């Protein structure tokens, strides 16, 4: 599977680094198939992050992701059959301080919640998340 989803979160949108993030992803061999800027409602965010509903950070995550516009990006890896894994390497660890230098989260993330981007964590998640934002374009 070479398609995956990237979300540029409200913190990165506020910092004005959308173009820099997209340029880095493109330089790493991804093609942008579609993108949209949206403001998620609380209900949409709770649906998107449903697998985290019973975790202690759920409310903070939903509040943050609805705090401003996000950019949802449908990507395709031209060089790899595993676009999900490749994008996760470019994005870095959830904790920006644990991410390797040069990764998106290390460059622009502040903490575990405000970490600049979301990237699908499995092929199954990618299918669900792409459908959430882009319907049947998967």
C-alpha cells in the first residue's frame, strides 16, 4: 500500500509552516493527490480519534485538534510500496523530543499533543482516515 494520510495540525497551521511541511514530504518522494483545509467539529474529531476514546489524553487531543484549521493531505509514495511506514519515518516519534533530527515533529512539534502533524499508523488506519476526509478516493 503506497497511499497514506497526513494531517497538518492547528499548531503547525498557526506557525505558518504548511508549505515547508508539504515541501519536505514531496522531497522525500511523496506525491500530493489531494488536500483540503478544514475546521473539525468536536463530533468529527471524536469520530476520527475514536480508538483513543478511553485514554486519559482523549479530551485534550480533541480540544487541540478542534482549536483551529487543519490541512488533510492524501499522499502517495512513488518510491515505496509501504507509504504508511515511510511517512511515519519522515514525521518522527509522537514526542518531538524523541524524534530524530530533521523529522517534521522534531522541527515543529512542541509536545506530545502539539506535535505539528498526524500520520496514519497502519495500512488499515490509512484506509479509514483517507475515507474520513476524502471519501472513496482511496
